[in-house]
C-alpha cells in the first residue's frame, strides 16, 4: 500500500485508469486509457504522479497533434514519433 497524496492514509494502490486531457490548442481533448495512476480506497481519489503528468504533457506538445486519435492508450501515446527530441519550452530541469 502507498500513502495517498490527498488524505495521507496508507490505503492507495497503483492502477491503470482512463484520463482525459485537453490539448494545448484548447480545441480538442483526448481519452488516454491504461494510464499509470494512484487510487485510494480511503478517500476515493484517483490521480497521477507528477512525473506521469509531465510525461503526458510533454508528449502531447512534441507529437503531431493532427495524428492523435480521440482515444489512445498511454503506451501508444508515449511511443508516438516526436517532432522534436524534447520540450525546449520546459525550463524546470
């Protein structure tokens, strides 16, 4: 069991869930299935680790968004060919 980031109880587990993400253009959202997530049986919260959120956001910036289907698995999204090697607009690292 993991400690939940929301309620801080040791009742959270790693799961794969479906998430919905708005593209950077703000004109479309996509469904990402089988996304690594944390789900807490105590408070009911389901969330993604910060690292997973960053991976998804970076990948959505770096791929050809016109080739994104409405529904895609996390693994398929992460394996899509990138237009750039990395997110050059991310100055956090």
